[in-house]
C-alpha cells in the first residue's frame, strides 16, 4: 500500500468517526507505517474471520449473504477487511470505544437535518386526491430510480465517457449499431427476435429432439402427474404461424412417452403374457417410428426439412401413435390383464369399423396379443387320488375353472368348450387359432378340437377302461341285481350281523363276503374283487337325514351300519367318484335294511308254526303279520323293478349316445338322483314316516320272537330227552320218572305263561297297538305320497299307492283326508 493511500484511508476513517483535534492524522500514519506487516490471505483465515464476524452480527444471515454477493463481484481486499473486522470484534476495548463513538455520532446526526424533505400538508388538514396522486408519483420515481438497473446502452455510454475523460487522447472504439440490434448472433436463446427462417430451423431442431423424448431449447416438457399425457411449454416469443405448426406436431411428441412408459411397465412378469405380447407388438411399431424420426433428422442436416415438410411426413404416423397411446392409457387405467386386455382390443377393433387404417392396426395388435397357451393357468389344488376319499371332492368340475371376468368377449360363447377340451386330455391342445373379425373361422377350429378331444377320452373310458361293465358290476352288488348272492351272503353272515358294531371282526366279514361271491352267480363278474365291506358310523336313515340337515339319534346296530364299498381307480374315478359311491351306498343300505326286515318277518312265520303246535286255541296276529310283510315286499318291488331297473336302462341307453365326458357325468348323476328321489330318500317327511313304519315292523318281530321263545324251550326239552334215550340206551324207571316230571313242570309253565298273557289282555293290547300304529303311519304315508305325486308331479310315486292300496281299503279315508285338507286351505 502506498503512502498516499495510507494518508487517504486514515483521513477518511477519522472523518467517518467524527474525530476532531488530537495529535492529527500524521501520528497515526507514522505508527501504521512502522508496525505494518504483509497480510497473506488463506482460505482458512478468511473462513474463520467470516465465521467470527457472523457470530457478532445481529443478522448473521444478512451478513453472510452480503459477503457472498461481494465475493461473487470479486471485490478487492474483501478478505483483509473481514479479517480486520474479526480482530476488532475480539478486542473488547476497541469495541467499547467504537460503541461510545457510534452513540456520539448518532446524537449528533439526530440534531442535524440533512435528509431530503417533501412538501407535505399539515396533519390537521386532509389531502386531496390530486395531492395524493402527486405524492405517489414522486415516491414512485424515487423508488424506480434507486431499484431499476440501468440499460446496457446507458452503462456503455457512462463507461465510455469516464474513459474518454481520463484519456482524452485515446478514446474507446465504438461498435456499429447492428451488433446490438441482432442479439441472436451471440446464441442467447432469444428466438423471438430471430428472423422467421432462423426460427423455423431452430424449432425443427427442437421438434426432432422432443419427438424422441428429449427436451429442446425452446420446447420443454412439463412434469407428468399420475397417468396423464405429457404437455409442453413453447417459447411465447415465437411467431404465431410457426407456433401454430409446432402445436400441431407436439401431440405426437406427447404420445411417444406414453407408449414408452407403457411398454416398459407392462413388460414385467406380473402383467401376464397377453400384455407381454401387446408391448412387444407396440415396441415393433415404435421402432418404425424412430426410424422415421431418424430419416427426418437426416433431411434436416442436409437442409431439406422445413416445418411444413415435417408436418407432412409426420401425419401418417400421428394416427398410429394416437391409437397406441389410447390403448396404452385404457389398459393402464383399467389395470387390464389377460382376457380383459383382449376384450378391450376386440372392442377397439370393432369400433374402428369406418376407419380401415385404425381397424387394421387394432386387428394386428389383437392377433399378436391373443395367447391361447397360458403357463399360469388357474387350477385348484385338487388331487385325483382324493376322489375316492372326499365326498364333496369335485375334481372334474373344480380342478380347472373359468375366471369369468378374464374371458375375452370374442371367446365368451366358446369358453365352456375350450375348458372341456383342455380338461379332457392334457396332451391334446387346441389347434393354432388366429384372431379374426370373422368369428366363425376360429369357432369351427375350437369345435373340431373339442369334439376330437371328447371322442378320444370317451373311447378310452368306454372301451379300454370298460366303464359300462364297471357300472353293471356296481349294480350287481349295490342295487342287488344278483339275488342268489345276497341269499348266500345273508345266510352266512346272519349270526355275525346280530352282534354290536364294536364286537365285529371286519376280516371275518370279508372272508364271508369272499365265500358268498364264489358260491353264487357273481363268481362270473371280472370285477368282483373290487367289492369290499364298509362299516358306517351310523345307519342309513341318520345319514340321509344328516345330509338333509336334520338331526337324528345315532344307532349302533351292525345291521344299520353295514354297507358295501367299491375300489375305483383313475381315470374311472372321474365318473365313479366318492360322491357317486356314497349315493350307491345309500341306495344299497336302504334296500338291504328292507331285506333284513323282510327276513325278520319271515322268521316270525316259522316261529308261529311252532307256536301253533304247542298252543292250540291261541289266536296269533296273522293278519297284521301279513300286512307288514306285504308292505315291505311291495316297497322292495317298487324300488327295484319300478324305479331302479327302468332308470338304469334309460341311463345305459343315454351312455351309448353320449358324445363327451360331461354327458356321461350328467347321465350317471341323473340316474343316481332319480333313484334317490323316487325311493323317497330325498324327502325328509316321507323318509321319517317310512323309518317309523320299518321300526314298527322290527318291534313287532321282536315282540313275537319273545313270545315264541318260551315255545322253543319246550321243544328243546323234548329234543334233549329224545337224544338222551337214543345215545345211552333205553331209560330206566327212575330216569323215566324224572323226565315225566320235567315235562309236567314245562307244560305247567307254558300253560301259566299263556294264561297270564290271555288273562291280562297284554298280548292283545300290544298287537292292537301295533296294528293301530301301522295303520296310522301307512295312511299318513299314502296321503303324503298322494300330495307329492299331485303337487310336485312325482308321478312314479303314485305306483306305491296302487300297490299298497291294491283293494281300495284306504281309498275312502284318503279321500276324506284330501277333503279336510282342501277345506283347511280354503279357510
């Protein structure tokens, strides 16, 4: 620093501090020159000084902002000054002195009136509107003169005048005015001031960038919110004609990012193969679009591309890009996948019927996206091995199912046939089907595949697996088609079936079953080894009523728990599944129980013959016994010859004309349902009445067996005496006397027993009660059958009425009950 500079700075400092008198400036100048040391500015020292000054400042943010502003202007000696201020801030004596000086200067300035004043009216009077407007203008001029920066031309003139004043002999040269009148020459993005040809070329260059998703200089893209289409900001200083052409081209630029976002997003595995195929087709079309943009750029570099030509070349592609963007937005907004995407494309194809180009484009996209083979097909976790275990297992119906909302509209009518074809055989695929607007073309191909696949599986089941022969085998045993087999079987297992369930040994029953099969005509059945014994946890009535959601008590008698089972392997288990076998078991147990009751009633006839020999003159309830036996036998005849046999022949005839596996399932299920319904096993009211009638029969046989048991005692005594005489020779006198005494006591016991029954009228009252209960229940059954056969059109049930009321005995009472019922209904 020169001596002159030191003198100037010291005098200026003394003037600012208002220091008067004292030793003068020379003393301070000499002191500074003697103690002056060179100051080396470093980044660390400057930063430390700045931090210290900021801490002592009342507004640190303003101080730092001012420092950065001065630093950006490259102010000389800024860092030394900041360093000096930091030293002053740390010197407490100096701070006190400066504060005292500042206080004195503020008091002195308060007394002085050096500020600019305006003529303001006294506060006691109101300002007029004219005076207020003049004051506003004056304040505005002062503010504008202090804030508005000077123009570049004024600044240049001021600097030029200052230089010429200092160096009058060497004036600055002056540029011509055209340098300042054409600012575009400096490339400062001032496109509005450019000539129209220059604007056009600059905009063509920008458009070529924007068309491929890159911001231009004068055309920039706005941020996208959600799934909206992208919009652009165009320089407002453009010529209106050029701006109009640019706005025509910009929609294409907005379609391109929409399509690219869609192809990138929907290419993920989560969106399915249909969307994958659609994005692949769109990517192919986008590639052709990029080739077009590349060709336009080549023309632009050769100087052969104007905005008009760009608009002309881009128009054919504009429609394609618009359709692609519309499809992409619709798929994206609807979260479409699989069949919903194909339905959307199908609708678009038909909606563009009047626009051949758009329709051809949509047709191409739909063809490419129509994927028939789906590795992610919907199938439920059902195993074919479970068909023989679970009653409600629906392998054929639920293994592969249709998701309705994902079926394409153009395949809606054929969905069931496509599903059946796919389920029929996993190695048979639908032929290569192309989407077309002519629906009949692919419908015919699907139908051919469907009929071919159905025929293959049906022939496999019918011929190789002998489905009909299997069903006949089941009919032999479950529907009692082989009568001699059941006679042998019931004779062999009669004693075993009388035991409680817990005492039964299943292997013994299996052995007796094997023996009965070998001794009867069932021995010729090739599938007889698949028949097994099954001990159910409850009787058939309980089982049926539980199926019908009616609670009953569980019985433990073996005769009620006994049933057959049948082994069926895949793929026959598709038809003869556990559900079908359970229905066969219900029918078998129902008939088997009727056979058992019939056998009990026949045994009572045998016992009655014995009782007649010992009880001459005693009247047995032969009439009631005959009525019970007639009821059971007629019910059996109705079920076996008027329900099961005709229904079986209808099913067998229908199976011969079946064309697919669904028809076979339908006919077989219909056969079982009709048998259960016509055998009164699906109607809770009829089932309860029938169960009570059978209970009356069983209880009657038990009562008669107890009565004739005493008769058997006398017969056993005679047999023992006879055997004693034949085995040990003629009895002697003492033995003969003993035998005569036993006979006398036995005859006396039997006579007393019979006299007691007759004298107390117990036996007659019991028989009368049985008769009354049976008649009431039978009449109730006939009445209910009459109602159901009339109201529900169950005409087959009326045959029971004709059989049970063959002589018109109940006709009058039934008519009377019908009249009473109609009167109650009318009331």
